[in-house]
């Protein structure tokens, strides 16, 4: 049985943690399977969006520390395999396609840090988040110290990074860290609805929008402004733009091909 379920359907790549008997605690094998799935999403032109979810009552209890201790002790992260993309984006190149993330139950440490590297988040209202690392003698090394303050503000981030305390799905929603709250058990279906909307949109436009947004976040507004119209030009030359105009004139939904 695979530790991570990966399935492609209707332009969506489903990536599901599948170790519920261990509360989806992430070992190195799971990391590589997720990284391989991200690489597949990036390369396959038929795939337009990822949906990241977890089987069982809990998203993840966090890293399986005894499996990762020697990696951390070496003072460098886990090396990526050929074709893999780091789901934490602390090494290598970023994913160029969006990911919708659906959480429930416990979502600790690596679960939060992977979420911070996704684009749309849905949470069951029973989700509990935490960066517990300082309670285990280490600190968050999967991106939380870089991105959490950007999402929820400096002092809010330090309140939880420095104490290891939990925060709730409602708090995450109020901070803008999570976009939608749903009843437990409905998080996957709602995430799928949102992923379907992304998949139905023009792929070149979606990817260019994500690229521009990420450029602004990582390198500043000026860098993003410089690329707006140069990056718009090839999109304007695509068949999808013509289809978008035709569908508008014909008062129907567009059917985009990604070219």
C-alpha cells in the first residue's frame, strides 16, 4: 500500500497522505513520494492543479522525528531525487501550478509548512494547527519561520513559533491563512469544487497569474511589474485567448486547451 495516494483525473492531480494508522506522520519515504507527485504535476501539461488531502481523521501529526534526526544532524535538508520538487519550497525550484489544500483534525509541523506553500486552503472546523518544534528541542525548518509571519503577522507568528502552542481553524480563517471553513468530512469535497474551478480556467492564464503573484511576494512589486506585459504577450498569442473571446461573444463557457 502506497504511503501517498496519487491519481490524475479531470486535469487534477490528487495527492493524499495515506498512513492513517500513524496519524499520517511523515517519514522520508512519504516526503519523496509527495515531491515526486509535485514534479509530475509540474511536468504534465494535462494537469492543471493539485489537490492535497489526507486519509483518516487527521491530516498529519507531523514529521516522524526518529526517521529525520540524522538528516537534520548533517546540517542540510533532504536531497531531492530526479524530477522531484520540494513541497516545502526551501530548496530547488517552485511548483508552477496551483495546489488546493484540505485539512482536518490534527495538522502539525510539516502539515502547516506544506500548507504555507500552497495557494488555496480549506479546513474542517475541527482542524488544530501547531508548530511544535520548540517543544521537541529543535525549530521549524520547513518554511514556517519564513512564511508564517507573512501570512498572519509577525507577533501572531512568534506567539506560536516560540511556544509550540496550538491554534484553531477559526483563528487560521480569521488571519486569512485558511480561505474556507467547512463541517468535518466536507473538506475534500469543497477543495475538489475549488480545484475544479481552477482546472476549468485557462491554464496559461492561471500559471502566469501564479508566477506574477509569487514574483511579487519573493522579489518585490518592482520585479513583478517589470514582467507583467512581457509575460502577458505569449498568453495573448495563445489559442485559449481566442477561445475566451469566442465564448464571451457566444455566451457560453469556454473550453480551454492550455495552448
